[in-house]
C-alpha cells in the first residue's frame, strides 16, 4: 500500500509465493483469483482481500502442521514428471526383459555345451 503497484503484480507475487500450497488448497486459490474482480481496481480493498487470503493460507498451513506434522505442501506431479516416470518404468521393464533373455541364452548355450561334451 505504501508504494504504487499494479494489482496484477501483487496477484502474480501472491501466486508465486504460495504456489505449492495453493495447489493443495484449491478453495483458497479460487478465493485469491476472485480478488481482482471483487476489488474493482480499488487498491485498498484489494490489499485487504489479499491479506485475508494470505492469513487463511497461513492458518491452513498451521493446521496441517499440527494435524499431519508436515510443513511442505503436497505437490501434484507435473505432466512432464509423469511422462519421465513412465519412461523410466518402461526402460526398467525393458532392461529386465533383456536380462531374462540373456540368461535364457546363456542357459541354452551351457546346455548345448553339455550335450556336445558327453
């Protein structure tokens, strides 16, 4: 309130500071997103509403700390992380198949050596 700032800058900063928690507390994210419409370009009203949301987020975090003993938000994985994990699992599965095939070949090779030796 002391320095003239665009409401959009404040809004983006609020999202940046509370990103992970807002992903978990979607109701508060929705409330935060309604601030610009509710404030109708009145910076004093906007600051008051932003403070309310920030205080609610803080209270919710304290509740989570007390009840679940954690201080970090549960973050949903991004699409890229999901793809990366799936690719990793597929690579591991393929490696296991190749190891099994190699063992089978080695066993077959040993059996044919045993047949020829006798």
